[in-house]
């Protein structure tokens, strides 16, 4: 018995896998390229906590966070050490590459890390943008989280010079989503005030660290990141969870050194 053309067409379509369906299509990885403010810390560094350690608490389980941020890196040294290449070797279409640098780019006495805001900083950031796009992934820029610094009148003071402005300008030029964590964190520190902010930073009996976070600080900054991912429509509403819920600091864990 011969088949009609319609039957043949229907059989052929049935044999073709459906692209974009099933659990594999919905899974994505969010890679973080950044410095010590985001990096994963080990047990010998506790209670210091990178905000990237807390970000998974605000995302659904089908979005995996691959925190590749490393202490002491700048946009330049991260690339020069091959760390961006390592991410691009595994990143897949529809994944996200979240990039936050500036703290170490600012170190003008260190040629291995220093970049100039309006030239080399932007040039290196373009490598992350172009690399992600070449692999079908989405680049996302995040301005650097602010340090804890107040003036004599109790006003939170910005510390990153032109780097946030240079990143904002580049994001506009390249049509890249921008998470303005610098502005949001500065406003948060201002609202908390001089004394309360100490409970968010890595202040211990032996250390007064105004750059790195403890668990409450890391959770607070990760919440800002998640809110911005939603606001910029990088993630959909169903991708983000617990935005307005307390996150127990006991959820933070540090792997062995």
C-alpha cells in the first residue's frame, strides 16, 4: 500500500527532534567572572563571603551558578591568565556570562592588573562581551559593588572613580544589559549608616575589612544582583525566587581550603 504525500510529511516531521523542548533546553548556567568581592571563599577565609556564594539562593534550580570569580583579579589579569578562555571553552548557547570588575583594575602601580577606565578597561570588557556572543551566550555587565567608606558627615562615598561610568557607557554602546550594583550598593550602605554597615562587611575581632563581605553582606549584595537580573529582563519573573524573604546565614558554607 502506497503512502500519500501528507502521510510521508507527517512521518518525517515526527522523526525530527523538537528543538527547545524538554528539560535540557530549560537548563542554563550563569557564569560569574569577577574578583574577590564575588569569589567563593574557603574555610580558612571564613567568615569572608563572596556575593556569588549567595546568588544561587535567589535563582531557581534550573539555573546553575558557576562562580569563576577569583581573588585579586582585574578584567585584564583574568583574561591574561586564561580564565576567560576556560569559561568560553564550556559556555553554551543561552547561558549567561556575568562580568564584574574594577576593584583591582584601579591598582595603577601594578601593570599586571591595571587598566585605564576609558581605554583598556573597556577594551578588556569587550573581550568578555564578544566571547560570550560568539558562543551564543548572553553577556551581562555589573558595575563594581561599593566599598564601605563614609565621610565625616556620615555620607557613603563612592570609591571607584570613572570605572562604573566607563562600564555604563560601554553597556549602552554594545547594547548589553547592565546591573548597576555600584549605585545600588552605595544607596544601601547610605541607608544602613556607618555602624550598621559593619555587620555586613568582614569586620572581626582581628580585622576591619571595608571591601569584603560576611554572610549577611554577601546575601544583601546577591539580592541586589538578582533584583537587577529581573529588572533588566535578563531573567524572567519565574527564574528568580526569595527576593523578599529572609535568607538564613546558615545557608552559607565554606568548602575546605
